[in-house]
C-alpha cells in the first residue's frame, strides 16, 4: 500500500516538473533571450573583461544553453 502511494506521488511530481520545465522554456523562447545569473569578479568563472564583455566558464555555459535553445549564443542577459 505504501509503495503504491509513493510511486503515485512520484509519478505526479514528475508530471508537474515536466510541465513547469516546458512553460519555462516557452517563456525563454518568447522573450528571445536567456537571463543568466553570474557572480561578479570570480576570475575563471564569471567576470567582465576590459571591454565589459563577460568571460569565464559560467558565461560559456550560459552561452551554450542560449545557442541550443535560441540558436544565438549572444542572446544572453547576464544578471550579477
């Protein structure tokens, strides 16, 4: 009995999470850009260079996601 209730709850949670994920992706596509939170001044992960262009590992991941979802790696708004 407990096992079936647990599995039912797990299945429901998976469906709700899938729906929430789908609506978030639709929102990003409708906006046309990805909002990506970054830390300020963490060298190697996220920091603006002398020209104000964000560089680092976290920045590269955000740009890769933007390229995969929107087809444009520069369609990212970095939010410190």
